[in-house]
DNA sequence: TATGAATGAGATTTCATTCAT
DNA sequence: GATGAATGAAATCTCATTCAT
C-alpha cells in the first residue's frame, strides 16, 4: 500500500497543516512540499496532481474518522446507544484535531465540483453507518416504524455537520463535547415512538 | 439604493444564470458582463469587485427568500404551524427556482472564507426567524422548556439545508415538497413535550 | 482581418527577431512579449497560444515570400525564365532578410509534429507554383515530356532548400545570389529535352 | 570502443524504437531506460547526457548507413553507376528500416542547434562520398567540367533527402525504390555533358 | 556496475482589474 | 456613464540529472 511509504504520510500531514493555516486557495503545491520537507516534484511521485493530494487528505483522514465511529458504535447494543456513541465520536474526534476540523468543515468545501463528488464518495460509509443505526432502531422497536431512512439520515448528518461548522466558525470558543447529551436528546425525540 | 439602477439588476440576474450554468470557478467577470450585455468595466461601476458581485447575488436572492419566509410564518398562529410553513417555503422557493438552488446550495459554497463570512451575515435574519419560532413554541408550552435555542436552530437549519443539498446533487429527480410532512414530523418530534 | 491591428504585427515581428536571436527553444512567450513592447497576456488577445504565434509567424512571412515569387514568375513568358526568377526570388528574399532565413531554415524546423504539419500546409502554394512551372515547360516543349511532376518538384525544392540551409549554417559567409546561374543551369539540365 | 558493451547497444536500439513510436519530444530518458530494460541512472554510465544518446543513435545508425553506401558505390566502375547505386542504397536502406526512416527524417530534425551541428558532422563522410562521385564523373569526362562540386552535392543530397522526407510524411504509402530510375535520370541530366 | 528516489528550475496561460477614450 | 484593450502576477507540473545505497 502506498501509505507505508513515509513520504506519502509526510505530505498528507503537511497538507492538512498548510490548508488549515493558509486556507484552501492559499495552499500552493510548493507550500505543501516545503512543509513536508520535500521538493515540489516529489509530490508528483506520490500523487497524480494537486487534486489527488486533496482527495487523499480527505480519504485518509475521513477514513480513520469513519472507521473509529463504525468500530465504537458496533460495540454498543442498541440503536440509542449507538447514536449517542456516534455523536460523541463525531464531536470528539473533531474537537481533538483542530486542523482536521478546519480542513473538513471549511476548507475542503471550497473545492470544485469534481473534488466534491469524490469527497461525497468518501463519506458514503459514514452515511451507511447512520442508516444502519436507524434501521436497527426501527427493528428493535425503539424508533418509529414509519421513518424514512434516507431522510432521517440527512437530518442526523445535517444536524451534526451544521453544529460542528458553527463551532469551527466561532473559532471553537466553547466546548463541543458538552453538547452531546442535548443533541442526542433532540435526535432521539425525533426518532422515538410516541405511544 | 443602488438596485434602482437597471444595470445593477441586469448584472445580478446574469450572474445567477452564469454561475448556475458554468459553476463557481467557470464564472469569470467577462462572462457575467457578456451575459448581462454590458462591458467588463461596467461591472466595476456597480460593484467594488468580483466578490462584491457574488455577495450581492446572495444578498438580493436570499433577501427575498428570507423575507417571504418571514412574512408567511408571521401569518400563522402557533409555533408548529410556523415551522411547517417555514419548511414549505424553504423547499418551495428552492424547488421553484432551479438556478437559485444550484447557486446557493452548491456553487457559492466554493467561495473563500471571507465571502463565506459575508454569506453567513446575510443568513442571520433567517436564523432569527427560526430562533423566534423555537422561543414561541416554548412559551406556548408546545415545545420542551429545556431546549437550547441555538442548538435547535442549528438542527433545524442543518436538516433543511442538508436535505435540499442532497436533492440538488441528485439533480432534483424527486419531489422535494412532498417531503415536507415527514420533515415537519421529525422536527416536531424532536421539539415537542413528551409528557 | 486581424493583421490590420498594429499589435498583431508588432508581435509577429518581435517573434521573428527573438527566435532568430535566441533559437526556437529559447523563445519564451515572455521574451517575445517584451520584445514586442506588450504584456505577456496581450499575446493571448491576438493568438490562441504559443504555437499559434509560431504558425502565424510562418504564415505571414512565408505568405509574403510565396506571393512575391508567384507574382514575379507570372510576369515571365516561359518556364525556363520562370524557374530562373523563382530561384532568384527564393535566394534573394532570404538573403535580404537575415532573421527570416534563420527562422525558416533552422529554428522553425525544431517544432513538433503538429506545427510541422501546419507549416507544410503554408508551403503548399509554393509547391504549386513549382508544379505549374514544370507543367508549363512540358507543354511548351522545353522540358522532357516524361517528367514526373511531383518528383521534379521535390528535386527543385529539395535542392533550393538544402542550398539555403547550407548557406545559413555557414553563417551566410558567401553570396547566395551569385549561385543562381549555376543552380539554374543544373536544374535546367535535369529538365530539358536532350534531343 | 564503448559499443562492445551490450548495454550500450541495448540503449541505442531502445532509443530508436522509443523515438519512432513517441516522437522526439515524447522520448524521455526514463522511457528509453525502461524500453532498454535498465535503470534511468544506468543511461548516464554509458552516455554523458540525453543529447549524447541522441547523437550516438545518429552516429551508430547513420554510420552503418553511410558505410554500406560507400562500400556499394566503390564496387562500381563509373560515376553514373556509382550515383545509381548511391540512390538505390539511400532509398533501399530507409525503405527497409521503418523506424530509422522516421527517426532520421522527422524526429531528430526537431533537435536543437547544437545537436544539429553534431548530426551534420556525422553526415560529412556521406557528403564526401557524393563529392568524390562528382569529381570522378568530371575526370572521366562523363559530367560537365564546369560543375561546382559543393553545389552539386547540395543538389543531390537535397533532392534525395526531400524525396525521402515526403515519402515518410505520406506514411510510406508508395514504393520508394521504384523511383530510383527517374531520380537517377534527373540527376544525370543535370550533370551530364550536353555536347 | 547498477539502481531509482529525489531534486528543483523553469514556462505557459488565466483573469480580475484599470484607465484612456 | 460606458467601453474593452491592455495589464502582469501567479501557480502547476515535467523531466534531465544526481547520488546514496
């Protein structure tokens, strides 16, 4: 695998740092190369072009992000707990990585359509995790049986994403993790049976 | 106000069209000028720079969008109905204006940080409308009294925004308005008192 | 026509000068722009890209070159005189324009395949002039009737071209025009009836 | 000599193949190395630099080409026959080696001035062969005594070269060798005594 | 000898903005 | 007010060459 090569990871890590500090449009290849301690041309030994660097940043970082969430949730027994864990991990990981939060919430969204499509692809497994929790909640009779899974998934993802983006744009001045219980309560309220 | 001048509006309308058809990065000043039937230099008689054109597009279009929502909701008596009307108007207006939906959901999000801050400013009155509905629902004892208004507002806006973005990215192949009841039910579920 | 625009001609003339002085591969767009007294970007208002500049140099210069030859030869009555005039003009014009000779004989031949095909196209009318002289000579019974016109044309053009190239590579240290009679005699020897 | 080393020849042969298939500008050192089955760096153990590879290709290939012509013509008794043999060999060898024809007629001509000077040097022995035939013809009283040898040599070489180049550019769609008699007749016509 | 990963200089082209008319 | 020709800064990517192993 290419990520055994140390230079590959050096470049990815440098890219996150440079993008977080200079913004998407201020992140020239030469700046990333310098931050990674390699020559400009070296970037092109590991990546097809600049867009490939950015996609790879997202793939690597979001890949880990999603994997952790998938693993943590899988260890919980019911849908409500899984949802809570998902929110905790989502907020927790982005709280813990200042640069990653800026890059994923603000900077990479400025990318062009082609890059956006690839980013959406990377996100798919996360959306599947959400879908499965919703389905499980319905099967376990904890959630309402008439839920429209895609719509619910859009609500959950849209809610979490908007909350994190607000937090990043407010320069992370408050504690994101402390909002987990309230967010969980809101979402459970939306999903639970009322009878 | 500068929007009494006919060329100002010509340019705004041309910009929406050009951005929707060519994407954010394919929308050069010269292209907008040509579509508006004016010379490149004329743009600079009405706008400070390109960013000002884009902000103005958002201001004008979202200004109308928000105004309509504010007016429609104000005619309803209680928070639940107001929320329903808000969702209807939000989905309805974007359903009705193909170009506007693409521009606001996809293209203008590719803008840089500075433009994004200005766009957020334009959105503030909309967020206030949501806040007021939430507060009213609490006061009317329809919503739970322990709701964290900003958080709830983020959930509502994040949910609606994510749903519309998905719909635009799926090339508007399904009917957005038919989802209003389900979305409303979900949000009401999240907000309502359970006792 | 685009060559009414003064900048267009400024750029063409500058390009000939720059190519002659710096060689094909030493002729960056910025160097041509500077020599023409315009900004780099101005080049692209008049030419699609760098290749278009080079093709146009050849078109304009060879266009005039060929036109003069066509006109001069047309005023002669028989094929032998026409051939003499053609050689005189061919050698004469390139003798008179130091830069043009270097550019057409040495530098533009270093171009890539695509440019070479376009250059060949420009040369076509010249080859036609030669063909017509050959045919006329045959009809007038001055040249042998069994001549293979394309082959003869290749001999004539190949001969003149090789002689000029040698002269340019020897840095034009001898007088090219003084060779006209000998060259003419050789070619007439090849073409004339022997009975 | 360095061409006792097998890798040297591997690289030369690979270079011809790569240049014929990819064109002069598409023939990177790494591509030649790969085709030769050696590492990039190995090229530099056998050649000073890329230009040296190209010059060597020309030297080796044209060396053989010229040697054969010199040998074949030396076995003929008079200038006319020698000229015929020279044309036959010139056309014959290039007809027989598809890649060599493309490389020498089209691709290597795109090289820069310095390489062109070296290529001219390689050609010198061939030009001497031609010169000797011309001088012999004059001495033998077959050719006109007033011939300017360098000029005649330029005519002969220019003619043959132009004919081959045309044939290569027309993608070798017709038989080059069948033109030998006509070409010979033309050149003999130019050189022969007319009394 | 042989390797091949790393280097880094260098050039085309775009496009927001200006300003003389 | 209106024009649009001209500006020129700025960034990606290639590829010949090197050198530690």
